[in-house]
C-alpha cells in the first residue's frame, strides 16, 4: 500500500504526534508512507516527500507540522483537480488531519472515490462527533496561564483586564480557561451577552474587589470594543490582551501528546483494516470512528446547559446574561 498523510487548516500542537504515530504504525506494517506538503495543496501540485522512521523520530514534542499546512478554502472548490492529483500520486489511501473544513473536503473526495481516513484537529475543540480534539489542551493551558498572570497587574492598578481568546464559532477555550484561570466574566458566542449587565456586575464586584478579569472568545466580540465599552459604562480603566496565535504555538502538553498518539495509531488501524471514509473519534474515553458524513461541515458548540457553565455561575462568575 501507498498511503499519503496531510495536515490541513490552522496548525495545532500535536500535529507532529499524529504524523509520527500514523507513519510508524504503517511503516512497521510494511506500508509505504508519503507526506503531502501544505495540506491539499500537496495533492494539487504534487508536493510530496517519502516518510521513513528517521523522518518522524523525535518530533512528538515539536509544535507546528513537519509537512506544513495552509488555511485556505480554495482547495475545496477544486475537487476534480484534487482527484487527479490523488490518482497521479498512485495513492491507495490518504490520512487527512484537520478540522471541519478539512473533513468537508475529505468527505467530498471520498464521494469521488478517494479512500480517506480523517483525524480531528483544532485548538477550538469544535469538531463534531468527538469529545475532544488534540491541540485544545495546549491552548487552554496557555490561555489559563495568561489569565492567571494578569490577576496581579489588574489588582495592582484596579483595572478591568479583557483577554481575547480564540474561538470564532465555539467558546470552548474561553469557557475552560475562564474557569481554570479564575475569570470573573466569561463571554462565549453560544450565550448572547448584555454589556450593560456585565458593567453592572463589575460595578457591584468593585465594591469589595479592586479588579475584574474578562475571558472573551473572539466569536463573542472584539476585545478592543468590549474593553472600550466596559470602561465607558463603568468608569473603570480597562486594558485588553489579545493572545492570538500564542494559543496554538509551541510544544504540546503531555495530554495532547498522548491524545495525538492515540488518534494517529487509531487512524493507522483503520487504514490497515481498509475502513476508509471514516474519522477516528474519542467517545467516553474510548477510541472509535464515525463516518466522514457525520463530521463534514459541522461545528460542535458549547451546550447552553454545559456543566462548566453551571460551575462557573456557582463560584460567582457571570456570562453577561
């Protein structure tokens, strides 16, 4: 067999761990493994490299991806060309590591005859049909440290500190980091907020406390706009920190190294069993798989009654409702 591996969409800590696990498992089973450079662009332009044991050794703790990736949607509109590239490379199958966009392309290619196994990846934790994606734990770790560190300067100056975190469609990072980092206000796209209620909460809080920490998912508003509005409504000096790509950079946490290795090994098992057209998934702590159709183009959002929302409210935080 000749199997290709690609990483699509934004980078996430743990990508190299998946590549390593897939390649080592398949090579040990006598499979020829090729790495496609820059996601689906590798199919379009024939940019590939053979992967041997030496190529994937020592990369488990490295951030980024040794194969490169692109975060553009144009590849998905070039299905016929992608299939030509797939056939030209003589692939017997493809492991596509990515988020909902990558899996949408993978699902469409599978409908044209490509044999594909998907692996869920995104720091936002918003891929459908799996409990958690690798990269998420690292992002939450970075965000939590930032929220924690800002407590001292916020208290020293008696300020509102707004920390804008990633999460355009889903507020998983802001929710988890907000609880773990002791945020007083957590704003996520799944729960519409009222800044007047947030301002009233802050004014009441500042009767006994000198500062307020706001964890804001980017999908719930701009950090600059929220900070400016809260300062205007409360009269309390506000500062904004945008973590941006720091959340997806650097070495993966041990939890993400374990998860990426499990996902990669499970993906290789599907390839060896010739069970294509599926994505590996974690359900209730166990590795399984789901059809690509269950994932393609779908986003997993925070349920309004999620336990962590109840926990945060129970310790006195607000979601601005």
